[in-house]
C-alpha cells in the first residue's frame, strides 16, 4: 500500500477544506471497499480524510414527516431502525441482503452509495478497463459478462452498480444531500448516477471534493407494503445477479400505486417507470405484472452470457409483486 496522509476532522467545513488542498485526497468512512482497493493499488489516495468523527450520524424525522439518514450512519443501524423497518421495510431488507454483519457494522450510508463496481476486469490490471484506465477498452463486452448490465450499457462499459441499498432508495425517490465549500446541495438519487455513456470512470454527479451528508426518504414514498428480493449465485453473501425493490397498494383488485426498481441490470439502480405506468389502475394480477415488466425490459440489450437476466428480472418482479398483493388481502 502506498503512503498517505491521514486526517480526522470533527467539522464538515474542515473536512471540505482538507479535501480541497489535495487533488488525490479521498474521504474514508467504514473503509469496507476503499481499503481493499488501496491494498490492491486500484486506489492510491495521497490523503485520507476520515469522516467518522463528523456530526453526520443518526436517523431522525424531517419537518415534513420524511426520514433523514446521516451519511455516516452504519448500514446495521439503518437496517435495524424501527422507523425504517416499519415505514420503508424494503430498505432494511436490502441492507440485510447486502453484506455480512461485520461489514454492515462498519459500512456507512455514504460509502455504500459510492462503492465501486465488482466487475472482475476492473480488478485485473492485465485486462483493458475503461473505468480503471479510461481509453483502454472494455474486456467485458467481448469477454465474460454473465453478471453485467442488460440495460443502458455502452461499448465503453457494461458494469453494474453493486449496491443493494441504492435499489430501494431509487424506488422510494430518495434525495441525496451533500456539501461543498460553496454550500449545501440536494440531488435526487435517480440523477445521482449518470448513464454510463462514454465516461464510465465518472460514476456519480458529485462535484470534486463534495461530501455526502445524508439521504432523505420522502414521506410521500412511505411504503409499509414494500419488499426487496435478491437473486445471487450462492447462499452466503454475494452481489446480485438481479434484485428488485417494490412497493404496492391495491384497491378493489386494481393497482392504486406501485414503485419498482431493479438492481444488477444497469450501471445504476434501475427505476422501472415504464412498468409502473403500465400497471397504474390495472388489475393486480400475475399476468399484468409480467406484461408490465416485459414493457420495461423491451429496451434490454443482453449479450450471450447475461441473456438469462431478462427472464430472471421478469420472474423476480412478478413473484415480489404477487407476494405484495397477497399481503394486501
Ligand atoms: Fe471495466 Fe466496465 Fe468493462 Fe468492467 S465493464 S471491464 S468495469 S469498462
């Protein structure tokens, strides 16, 4: 591992100032992804600004009834929080599906949003990778890509976003808050991750040096009848092949409101707005759910090894939505 300066500020302003003094500085929170990347020299910050002593921890209700989650709140604390479990259960379920207890105890909300892809070629210096070395090419497009994106990918990169937590956050219209030396800012999670296009190395729209301070779940998205389900390749913790977060309200047999987001299918959590529009006011039946997801996935461009994800996403969404209907009656 390369040498670096280590700072432990206690005020957000001080953290932002330290970051602004060094081009290759990075924030450190739980370190569950960054430290691994540093050990393998995929990341080489010259300064680490530890944010764990900043006043960014905790969960509280906002003035209009939403739920604010501080950026350094651990994944364990979010998953176990009574308000999260009762009002946004899919978020708790996603976090519990995401990693071992040890990792959840260290990993933070802000760090979870910023974790890097687990594409094998990204970690393999002998292979081209536009995300690791812009302009070098993408080994996955012509190589092994069974767990890569089927939606919105480009010839420059077809990696998926590895976060489980971000999938229900997308479904719940979460807002990400961040600070720069210029002030405080908000960005919808749906806009936080840009489409991959020809710049896969640009993974979020955060300005350089910006510090995530928290995430808000709006009260309008409160969904006690919501669920997260994930398909992975082994029973112990692994990243999703496909996952789905869904919330559903049914009135007299028809869909009154629905939220659906997929993980494991794109470079960002995929909000299924087309499927939601198809379902609105329609019969809450398995065949309708399948038709709606088929409409969503009509834009999918699977390759040879990841073709299975289309059927998997459809079947998984149908199972989750059908289960939510049964929960309603
Ligand atoms: Fe790199 Fe993305 Fe291609 Fe993987 S899919 S090799 S991360 S450019």
